[in-house]
């Protein structure tokens, strides 16, 4: 034992002095102590909601040092297994704090990725941490420039749908004309040597309470509104601005104020077609529906997966963030004259792939099209701090990574001030706002919108659950058809009925409904609606999270416990705090959850049982409601909405009804609405009988059977 020990000691004596000192310091645990202090500072800052650029840089620096220290401890053969285990355990504790902190703020998660690019600030803080632990580090040198021919470029992941190829082949002589794009002319600038981006961002932090948050807008225009539709005045103002030549907008209206309609009609006013629309997955079907309503003469197509079903000849192309990566290639060369990014706060992290793709497409469009229409839509322009503006401003072409561009730079030059002048900040802020920031709150335009309204949000169930639901619906329809045909064949009359016997259809639907309540019949209208609710739960919760980030507190209603469970799991993954109000709670527990939602600003969503929380609650702290499952009656739906729409509510209330497109869900939504009209007339003194939930269930089966018996339905069932 003495020999090896002496050799080990001799080896340490021969090691360079700085390596000896680093080993002594690290074995003493100083690096871990520095990391422990730093991670607690970051954790406390995130809990307080103060996630500044400095906090993000410190977070990334901790991750860098932690990763290197863990690798060093594992590879160090000079320490025993016990000592190594102790150090790894302490490092794991720091890693756990780092991960739980990142869950609170989704923007930090990307900084933990191995491929995340370390910022200069993070590198500097890393050196400071190591210095605090007594470890000297060499100053990092910039990497040498890479020659173009040094290494082949990584192959771009490309998908080119067949429809796009067909469009290109249809008229190969009319490729997009990019020659008219306005060239950039470099001119001497008074502010050329000033650092301007930080002062511009600071100008928003320094703004007083009375500072304007919206550009001056012209008198509303209804010139481009299709017949049968009507814009609200605040919507018409933005359309008028586009008609007068304005081409970039950060449209930051609160949810429920019709940003989709404004964007589509602004594109019409600007003749910005073909138009690219990048959206979250949960709203892409709604965009196609809204396009059919507001621009009915403009065909719209939605990219699903690899795009096998898209229509490349459409004027409006809708794509969700999740599949954008595989379509960037052909989209960039398509010749779009306008681009809308919905929920634009999704691109605030410029290191994320989706942000880079959006910025790349924006740059391609701006370089090839003279004055394209670019619109960033968000109810939450700032998630954590003013730095979140950077990616959105860059998408709009107002800035690049280093400086203001184009119109913004010209406007700042015309101000005649520098960041050293006291009046620079309010003047600079106005320059940015005048470029196209439009922000209206519900309370500001309350006279324009109804005090209570229901907005349907159709979603596509295009996964395995969606296919299963459609198959089950076909099974139910087939059983109804078989019953109808048996009843028709059993008639004593020899009269041949060539068309649908609607009286018999209603009888068959009635028999089915009666059997559903008395015996097992396989798939039925109740089990179908429950399955649809389960399939919608995650999408509905995701939309509730978006609303919570955009407009504050949200009430989420569901009928079934498993739907509530799925919604709460989704909110947990998204880092959204919620209260859960259910029928099986004690009065004390129930009140605790209600108080948390009403009084705690950190609790953003109340996940409520439609039956347990639909009556007797006061949730007017929220003006947005998500109805994840349909009621069987309009009255039950209205009672839920009235938890927020009640005396004391100062803002218009919007109920977002999540509808599964092309399923029984959409039929029942239409039936509920039609029955609501009958009920309203009855309450107003009409002799019309108020309808019950049984009527809706019966009419749903009638509609299902009638469609199955029609020629189109018979073909689709085969």
C-alpha cells in the first residue's frame, strides 16, 4: 500500500501549481458552495417574478459550471468513491433546484439544453463564479472565422408537399418577383455610434402611468367587411390604418377583441396575399373558419403534418409552430406578401428553434417584397420583462440583433436627441409605438362589445383519439341505420319509400335514446360526448393557459372528473397554478380553493366542475371562461358563465366554447344554440315550450341518422 501511495503523492508534486490549487479548492467544496448561493439567488428572483436578463444570464452560468463540475468529479480518480458520492449528491441537489426553478419560468428551460448558446453575460458570470471559488480561468478567445468551404452545411430538413410542386409546375414562368423589394441605402447617421436598443427598451420601463400605449389610429373603415358581417369600431380602426398604408403591427389587444378578424381584413386592405399565418396548434382550425367568414373569396388551407392535404393555390396558408420546421424551405420561397404570427410571445426566446424559423421567414419576406404586411398578435407583449420585446420587434423588421432599422432609425434621427438627453426616452418610446403598437383593453372598448358573449373555438382531433372517436360515431350511425331499415322492412304496407321517412327517423332516435338509459347498447350519445370531452381536455387547458398569460385569471369548466384531471395535468406541465373546485370536496376545502383563485395573484386558473361550481359561486375576478365540454342545455351553460358575469363585473365577459370539429360535438353545439333561442322567446312571453336536455339528445340522434341515410352520408360510411 505504501508504494502506490508514494507514487500518487509524487505525481501530485509534479503537477502544475495552478492544477494543484484548483484541486484543493474543489475538494474543499468551494465551487459547490458558490453554486449553492447563486442558485438560491436565482430561485428567489424567479419566485418574486423578477426574471431580468441578469437573472437569466446567472441561471445559464450556474448550468454551465454545474455541468463542468459534475463531469470533473466523475472523472477525478484522485478522490475516493465516498467523497465522489458526497459531491455528486450535493451537485444533484443544486440541479434539482435549477430544474424546479425553470418549471416556474418556461423561458429558462431552453437555457438548460445542451445545444443552448451561452451568452456573453453568462460566460462572464461563469468566470466570476469560478474566481469566487479560487479558480483562475483563461479569458475565452473568439473562435476563428470559418471558411465557407471548410465543412459542408448540415442538410436542411425539408418537406415539399405535392400540392406545392403542382403549383410550381402549373405556371413555371411566373415565379415570385422579388426584384421590387426596396434596397437598403446606407447613409451617415448622427446616432451611428450610440448603443440604442437598451435605451429603447428602457424607454418602456420608464413610461409613466399616463403614457400612451397605442399608436394614433384613423376613423374606422368598413370598406373591406364582407356582406352580412360587421366590425366593431376598434377593429375598423386598424383595418383603416392598413388601408392608408401602414404595414407593421404589434396588435396587443386583450383576448376577445377580435384580433383574427382585424388581421384578415388588414391583409385584404393591404392586398397582402398570399398570406402566411403561424399559430399555436389549438387555434389553427379556428383561423381557417374565421378566414371563411371574413375573407370568403380568399381560399384558406391548413398545413397538417407533412402537408399532404394542403391546397398550395390558396390565398391564406395556416401552419402551427410545431410543424413549421419541416416546411421552412418551401415556405421561404413561396412568395408570401404578408405574414401573421399569432400568440407572438411564443417567439420571445430567440434561441428556440421556432423563434429562429419565424425570424428567418420574416427576413426572407422583407428582403423580397416591397413593404410586406407583418403582424404580431399577442395579448401578452411582455411575459417577464421588457427584453421579451426583442424577438417581436425583430420579426416586424424594426430592429436586428444590434441596432434599430429602417423607419425606426429614421424616426429616432428626426427626434434630434441622443440617449444622453433627458427627453430622449419618452420621444423614443413614441417612435416605437408609432411604428405599429396597438393595445386596447376590454374595459377601454366596453361600449363596442356585448357585456356577455360566447365565442366558439373549433379544434381538430387529428390524433389517435380523434380517429377512434370518428370510428365510434360511424359505429353508432350504422346501428341507427340498421334499426331504421329493420323497422322499414317490418311495415305491413307495400309502399316503397324512396326518400327518408323523417317520422320513422324520429321514432328510431327515440327508441335508441330510451334503450341508452335502460340497457347497455355499446356506443351511445352520452359515451360519445364523454370521449370527445376527454380528447379535448388537453387542448382546452392549453388554451386556458394562453388566456391566463394574456388576460389574467380564467375559469375552466368541465363536466367529467377525468376531463378535469387531464386539464390539471396539462396546466402543471405548462407551469400554470390553478385551483380545483369539485363536487366531492368538503365545504372548507372548497372555500380554500375559491379564496386562492380570487385572492392569490399567482393562481391563474380555476378548474371547475360544471355541476358543482355552475351555481352559487362568485368568480367575477375573471372575465374569460373556457367551456371544455358542452352542456345539454343552454341554461346550464348560462349558469356557468354567470359565475363571472354578475353584478360587480367591470369588464365584458367572454366564454370560449371548445368545439371538436367534424364530430357530434359540433352538431350538439348548434342544437343548444337553436334551443337557446326558443327558450329565450318562451321567457319573453311566447307560447313556445321551453326545451329540455332530452330534446337536444334526441335531435342529435335524429341529425346523425338523417346524415347517415343521405347519399353523401352513405358514401362516407363506406
